[in-house]
C-alpha cells in the first residue's frame, strides 16, 4: 500500500472527450466500491511501465502483461516479481531496443504489446502489438513471431484489443484506426476517426478476415460465452457493441451496453458478463465550495444482458486500462503506471 498516488486529473483523453452525462449516485442502481483500500501494487522493474492488458495461462498462472519496452513480462508472485516471458525481433535486431540497456525506448521502434490472451489448449499466447502486428509466443515463451501484419490489403496500423475463442482457437482483435497510430490516439478521439476495424485470425486457415471496417475507435474486445458474438468497446462512444460473428445473425451488430465513461479493455467476468475498464471523462467536484476530489469511476461490471451491475472507483491509477477477475481477485492493468494492481474481490 506504499504506492505512489497518481493524480487522476490529467489524462489528455479526458480533456478531449465530450462531457459525459454522469448518473448521480442516487440514480444509479448499482453499488460503487473503491479499489484504493486493499490494493496490492505489483511494481514493474524500472524503467518499464504500462501493463495495459493482463492474461493468465492455461493453469491460471500469471498474470502476463505487455509493457512499454515492447516485451511481455510474467508475474511470479510477491517475492520474485516480474520476469521476462517474451520479446520480439526488434529486441535482437535493433540495438536501442535491447532490454539489457534498460533505456526508455521509442515504442514505434521496439513495439508496444497491448491486448493479449492465451489459447489454453495449445499454450500459445497471442498479442496485439500496436506497431508490429499480430504476434504469437509459444507456450515456453521467448521470441514472438509475427503471425500477420495486414488484412484485406490494408496494413495493421494501431492494433489494440484481443481475445481468443477457446473452443476454436480463433483470435479476435481490433485495429483502432487505419489512419492514426497509437502515438496519435488523441487525434482518433479529437477528429472522430472512423477507420477502425474488427478482425479475426482463423487458426486453421491461418488467415485474417476483416469482419467490420469504418468503426469509431474500436478498443477492447471479448468473446461472448457461446462464441456467436464478440463485445467491442468503442472508446469515443462510451458504449459496448455486440458483433455477431457466427451463426444466423453473423454480420449484424447492435449496442450492448451504455457506459458511464469511455471504455478501454473488456474481459469476460466468468459469469456471462464483462469487466470494462473506463477512462473517466473530466469529472469535476460538484460541491459549491469546489475542491472536492471526486474519485473517478475506473471500471464497471456489465451483466450478460448489458446492464451495469457494479462499479469501481479510486485514485490509485492515472487511468485503468483493464480489470480481470481470477481466483476471487481483481487484477488491474494500466497503460501509464509503473505497476499493476490486485485486490480481493470481496474485502472482509
Ligand atoms: C489461481 O488458482 C490456481 C489453482 O489454485 C493456481 O494454480 C493459480 O496459480 C492461481 N492464479 C493466480 C494468478 O493466483
């Protein structure tokens, strides 16, 4: 709990996004809990930061996360902490990217893994690297191979969210914009870019299909419980959309949930619903005397029928990128802090 407290005030995203219609606590029919008490901080080795997405292997061990120097690290518990699990070709071919140098490296050169998920049956770890494309790491770790770098003749430009259908091994992932790269994500928001894509890597055919294009800032993606649909977070719209990908409704989509913030990653909660991390809009203390710090809502849990059923708020992160539930614990990833966090699902 000796964590550095980061101010939640200054996310550029928050400044650019249109003001949210924030439900008053009284109107909301769900409970909001703080993540701050009981949060255990999992500090990354310096100088890396930004454990944006978290994944667990087939044994439930982990989490694993992509970090700012382009590598994937694995959490081995409180004593040992984080250690390297995987790296990409740039770490060997570009001197600047060599992890031994312990430099803060340019992500557009060395790569930036965002969404990641294991295919439990094969043990493979799939990674959406914002700059290098769709990567796959063998179960033992080591070098990530590039599985695909384009689809439909259009190069991947800003890969972001990723999930695996565990029945088929197919990989669903998003390219947030075919125009702007991750380093310019603010332009995606500010200019209302609608050039994102939803993609599927077919494991058997070894091909990537474009399921939808011209999407507004598709970010996180999660495969629905029966594999007929995926849920996609659209960051600029403050909503989750459901895209039907198998069966009679394939090709259709609709709004699945409206959210009290701008969604980042989405993860199945194991009960037919989803945890959705939120980048808060600019929320100002509403007291007349001002100066009331309002804890931003950092995540919500949405039920299988698209209703917000609980919320988390807190000051422990600049922004929360992902919440994953495992073994009665909530695991918290963030793109901009030098740590991830965990807390018991039900304190006390
Ligand atoms: C979750 O529980 C399983 C079974 O006890 C264990 O093997 C695994 O390491 C646990 N995972 C984490 C991340 O604590």
